[in-house]
C-alpha cells in the first residue's frame, strides 16, 4: 500500500492548531479555500495520528480517528434512484472508510466479527431492505467504537460534490448521528466557498439542510496559501527531488510570484529552466512568459474555476476589465476573496489589488 508523505509537525501550523482546538471542544468545523491551495496535503496532515497527538495531547491515538471522505469514491448511482438508494450510497462510503480506518479491528476484540457482519449486511444488495436499512447498519457500526470511547471525525473532501449527489435527508441523518454522540462524533467540510453560498448556488433549500449546516456556523476557517516557512520548505523539497539547486533570491522569486499557493509553487518551479539567464524580476514580461507555460496557466485556471461568479466579477472589476460597482454582492465577494488571499487592500492608496502576481496577470487576460 502506498503511504502518503508525512509533513513536519509544524506544517500549516495556524490552520491545524485552529482545527484541533475545535475538535478538542467537540465542535465540527468548515474549511474554505480556493483551488490550488494544497487541500489534499492539509487533510492528510490532519488525519495523521502523530499530528493529533502533538496538538491535542492524545495519549492513546487508537481512540481518535480523523477519516477522509472522498466523494469520488461513492458507489455509482443514477439521478433516477430514489432517496433511500442515494442515501445508502453515502452510508456505504462512510462505513467503508470506517472499516478501512480501523482494520483489523484489534480495538473491538470479540465484537470485530459483529462489526464485519454489519459491514457485509449494509452492502448486501440481495436484501430487499438494504437501502432503507443503510442508516441503521452505519449506526450499529459506529456504536461499536462509541462504546469504547473512540472519537471520530469524518472529513469531507470536495464537499460540494457530496451536496450535489446526496439528498438533504442524508445530511439530516448525519446531524442525528452527531446529536446522539456529541462528545465523540464530529464533521469537517472543505469547500471552495462558505457553505451557505454553496447551498444557494446549488439551489438547495436552506430550510431543509439548515440543521446540518448550523453545526459549522461558528467554526469557519479560510485556508489561504502556505506561510513563508511552508512555502520555502516546499521549494527546498522540490530542489532535492529534482536535484536542482537555486540561490536564495531565486527561491524568494518563486514564493513571491506564486503567493505560496502549492500548485503554483510547483508549476513555477518547473518552469524556471526557461528563464535561465534572465533577470528574475516580477514585471509584465516575466509574468507573460510564465503564463505561456501550460502547467502554470492550468493552475491559474484551477484557481479561477474554484471561484463563485460574483468573486470572478469582482476580480475583473479590480483588474480594470469592468467598471467597479459597490453592491451587497460585491462587498460579500470581497469579504470572501480577502481571507482567501486573492485580494489585498493597500491602505495607503485606498485600493484593492489581486494577488499573487501570476494570478493577477492571468486575470488581466480576461479568462472567461
């Protein structure tokens, strides 16, 4: 089995410290970040028992599990399937990831066989009630661990896709499971915009899904690019793996142009060879040259496509491609773009500008 590369304990220290303080308080939390922000590395880091032991002072790491739920692993269903079948596919994924996280179930002792039976029955398509009873078997599976004092966090990667595929009823049942296990069950969502904005964009009734969404209201964290230490460490790792060595000013250039966004750091690093012999200054010519590199432009497109329509409109306004209009929607978009570190206020000049520099140059090309 391929193991994910471990990060140092102080990786993403601000974000990890916030999340684990929320977990210690038995709270669920919502992470919001644009594309190319390094989401996968952060979730894998949060799932690392050594990191949990460090930040939460856990003495027995077997009693705490943070489990990543990837909607791309949902059992295929069709739009015509009824609500019970659609919910079942969500329960099946949670139960399967629970199974994988705790296997071979040493913690359960003699109940290991009973848990395995519940897992098998949930997946038994020959049972005419398999879809309707999916929640019950997930509840039974969780209870084996709850009885032993285990705390579990289900971390939903690309939560937008879960919202797209699962009916509101599914999320209400998750809220019910959490209410029955308040001190041991938590959720974490990672989205590209605040949950309410995503729900509205998808046309989901806020009234229907509110009991689940309200779990996260007071615990929202915007995930920006890497801080200086993490960005520098990533460049150093790239140099080591690629057997290249760059002077400090070159490393500074990579970090500044990319703004510390993981995907941009990587793509700009790989494009440096084409700038050999040139003066590495952040000017229009250098940025235009870099934007002609397919990998860099694709990373900028990933960032762009992760934004809501009103966020894109604001960026175009700031770039001078459209007349700036101050409206409620505009101000709301600005308040999302700034914590994502895609907009910054120059207080001295009283104006907004786009960051990082390579993304600002990309927006100037009118990407739509």
